C-alpha cells in the first residue's frame, strides 16, 4: 500500500474542488510552487488578493481568470519583483 504525503492529499484536479477563497499555503499547493513564491505572487499589482489585516485570501474565480489571462506569459521572479516576459 502506498503512503500518501501531505502534498498528495492537497492535490487539486479542478478549480471546482477549491473553496470560494484560498489562502497562500493552498495557492502554493494548487500551483505547485513554494509558499515563498506564492507570497511573491500576492504582491504583483494585478494579482487578485484580498487582505484582512495580515490574512491574505485569493478568490478562486479571480485566480482562474488571472491564470487564463496569463497563459503563454513567462514569469520571472527576482528579489520579489515580477517581470512578465
């Protein structure tokens, strides 16, 4: 019998499986990036975030629209800055 890692348990196959809003940890798991990279994404000017004090949430539908709008773009992270190429 295979052991499931916590990352495998968090794997999402459809946006419909996500809650209406997700946090940064869930964003990292969905995109397959580090939590640090996910936090960097939340500081991009057009990235869809809602801040409640220190809490950051990302609306599922806005995330999907943002990803759709950036298909074909390449993102380069450098010291927390975002450069679309």
